[in-house]
């Protein structure tokens, strides 16, 4: 099903496993609160790796595959922003301490990488066997884009997640945290901790977002290797950026509408693919342009609540003493 040789898959998966192992056992062996500087440093590192990988794709697989990778990477990176915002709300809801958040994100991302590989293989297989599904996927993306643009924000109720409720039927959960542990033994019985429940919810959240993102990137490329590698780099890069974005995500309030436009555009691209195939260069230009415009508009026209907070902060600051 994949056009690339098996050694490329083995080499890439081995590289990702190695980096995750180094992350957990060397770079973050001691539990600590990740600083913005550290977060930005790791983000730059992963973006550089993605760029270097794309050079390799260009060299070994050609310019078309390289453009597909870059477009898919941008789509996945942008769609994951909403996912990060939900994770931020989940951490706040469960009062996860900053020094524990890296561990939760690590295992959440590890599970997401495994789960998305399965979804990509299934998605590509279905489209190869049942071509008409492309219209279903395209229509779903258009619907999701429109719903994102006009829909209202819903309150978060993670304790009602069916995955969590099912898990609690199978294993008891402690009433509070046990430092950074996922499981503990008490009175001869194994208990899960609320920290493991948070990991389950992060995994379930990623599954929901994957339902949007996987069809979107399948409109750009049907090559499982390109689809998966762009997914992996985007997820790992954005996980690193989480701690820097946590305090400023509300500033970019137009990102939501930019994502809605991107999803709708990709959905239309899938629906009309049999009649007109939108060039990958144009797709990359549209995705990058829309995301850049949404960021610029957010900075030029901040939310009224943000302006009020800034004004309040200025009023609360003591006036400088005159000499």
C-alpha cells in the first residue's frame, strides 16, 4: 500500500522511539515545570527536524511528495491547536500540577502516534477500495468547518467521557493524586490515580480530533508514509510548544475561523477531486495564507475581553513617582 521501501518505515519509527526514549529518560529525567524558554527551544528543534526530513523527502521521493509533506504538516499543526486548547482545559479541570503535565503529554502523544498510524492505514485502505467514501469524508469536513465557524463553545465535562466511565467500572480510582504515579497498590489492591484518568481523556480527545484531521490530510496525499510522518512531526512539535502557548492561546481568537476555512477548503477539494484536482502548490498557499491571516487579524483586532484585561492591568499598576 505504501510506495516507500520498508527500511524507510523502520528507520522513521526507530527514530521516533529513540527521541521519545531520550526525552523521558535523559532530557526530562527529573520532573520539573517546563519553562517557556525550554518549550520554545524544543519547538525549534522539532521544526528543524521536520524541515530536514522534508529535504530528505525531496531528495529521495521528489518535489511532489515534499510539497505534500509540507502541506500535511501545516494542516496537522494548525488543527492540533484546538486540541491543545482542550488539553489545557482538561489540565485546569483536574488541577494537574505543572511538573506533572509533561509526563501526561508524553504518554498521551505516544498513544496518539500509535492510534493515528492505525487510523491512517484504515483510511487509505478504505479510500482505495471504496472511492465513493471520498465524498463522505469531504462532506464531513465541510460540515465540520461550518460548524466550527458558527457553533458555540460547549462546556467541558471530562468526567462524563464514556472511556473514563467504562474504565472506572473495571478499576477503582484513588480520590486524589499520588505524586506522579499512574497506578498504586493500597491494601493489597491496585488503584489507578486521577493522573492516569487525565491520560485517558487526552487520548480520547485526540481520537475525536483525528476524525477531522486524518480525512483532511488524506485530501492532500494518499501515501501512508507522507501522511503519517507529517502527523508525527506536527504532534511532537506542537506538544513541545504547549507550555509556551498555554498563556497566550486566547490571544489568537481568529485561529478558530482560520481552521474552519481550512477544513472547508480541504472538504471542497475532496468533493471535486474527480472533476478538478486542485494543485498541491495552491493547497499549500491557501492553507499557509489563511493561517497567517488569522494570526495577523487576531493581533490587529484583539478580543474586547483581552482589551479590558489589559486596561485593568494598567489601572492596577501604581503610577510612577514624579521626581
